[in-house]
């Protein structure tokens, strides 16, 4: 079974492939102040998508789907580029004292380099 980090990268790659407007995928770190069942066992991603509508930050939770290669539960939050800018400036807050972690870069398309 892949590690949580390996699977987060793979999940982001899949999302980049199917979401044409996806420009950034950022890992989210959970606050140690919030008690969640097995917080280390879920993947939380913030996705910036030019093709989404502004709706604020709405975490959507997904169960694992081992048959599709997804072994960890996940939480996905999709925001517009403007909402992402507001998160970066602190005007818009992530829930549960979550913080932004590392960005998972968009994979290079064959022939790019």
C-alpha cells in the first residue's frame, strides 16, 4: 500500500488530468488542537480551479476507494484563483485552524520539460 504522501501526490496527478482549469494543488496541514479520528490517515487538498465558481471554502469528504487506488479518506476544497489569493492574504480563513502546506506541482505533459 502506498504511503499517505505518495497517495496525495497520485491523487493530485489524477485531479490535474481530469480538471482542465486546475492551476494549483496544495496539501493542507491539520491543527493539532482539533481532535479528529486518525487525523494522520486522511489527505486534505486545496485545489485552485479557474473553472469553478466562487462559493467560499467548502470541504468535501470522500471515503477511501481501494479499487480505484485510493486507500485513505480525503478532503478536497476547490476555490477560485481570487479565493486562493484571499486565503493567502488572510482575508479568507481555512476551517479548523488548518494551514497550507507544500504545493504538489502539476505534472509535465509529455514533451514538456
